[in-house]
């Protein structure tokens, strides 16, 4: 296993191919939330550090690949002063 988190796993397959799988634990769908985005950064860093990886397959452990973002988690990131 190259990387294992609660939303993303990366495992080496054959011939320099790795599989990055979205599978958000405890949820019926995959979505971009803070956990998933943080783990995506860590997973990509782990892939970049592994010189044996030549290609990456992106897959999902759910019926739907990805439903979008949980915008409630990002409200503060876009908050502007009332006068703006």
C-alpha cells in the first residue's frame, strides 16, 4: 500500500501502475470535503515520492464516482467582510 487514509487509498498494481481509489469511509457517496482534499494532497505526495510509479488509475469504491463538494465545510474560506 502506497497510501491509506479514510477517504483515499493508493496501492501499487503491476508494471508501475498505481490505483488511487476514492472511498469515503462512513458515507454513501464520495465528496470533496476537508478530509478528502487533505488526503488527496498526501496521496499525490506519496505517489510523487515513489519512483516506481509510472501511471495512476483513478477509481471509486462507490456506485457514483464523486458527487461534488460539501460546500458547508468551505464557507469560511470564501467569507468576505459585509461591506464587500
